[in-house]
């Protein structure tokens, strides 16, 4: 009977490689997979970044008209709701491939603190909703100039 040395890390690498092969080529984002299986509405992709005096939020809502969207801020929660409609009516059995989602959607995100939500501006262009929310004045960074003073000369 031969003794073989057990290498736990080799075993873990084999399991990882097997999982990679399983998911490779057919990988689908979990949110899309769950929404398609359960019939839920998919999440609206959002980018949120900060500038020195404001927060900018960009939401991708292709196929939606501005008057078909409802944007609300309650406390520190931003909610975007709407509906995208198909321009042409095609029967389900005639589709060869369908990835576009038509119907209602909703997305809520938590906003950072210190925003003046009463002065939120919203624009819509090429399927992108852009929200600009200014920071409260007292929370904006203030630049303080440092003035160099000469040290008093020592008397000899």
C-alpha cells in the first residue's frame, strides 16, 4: 500500500477550475437570471459619482419617454420608476432572440447625506436620465489659504 501526500490547495484549485468551466460561456448576471426566471423587473443600471459641489446620477432607461418616468426622493432614498413599451407588436412564438425588456421598472438607491434635494435637476437625453443634486452649503469643502509669516529676527 502506497501512501500519497494530500495537497488540499491542489484540491481547491481543481474545484475552482471546475466551477470556472461550468460558468464559462454561459455566464449571466445573477440579477438578469433571477428576473427572467421569476418574472421580476430588471434593475436600472445606475452610475453615481461626486463632484466638489454636487452628486451626479446617471440612469440608463432606453425606450422610455421622460413623461413615462416617476423620479422621487424620500428622505435619503432616490426611486426611479417607469415603463418602456415596444414600438412594434411581435408574437412571442415569432421571436428568435429577445433580450430587451419591455414593461415597468423600478430602482431605489440610498443617497449620501448632506444633499440639497430640493434643488435637484433632472435632464433626459438619448435614453440616459441625469440627476444633479447639489451639496448643502455648509457641507461643501472650503479652501483655507495659508499665509506664511516671517519669524521674528533674533537680536544679537
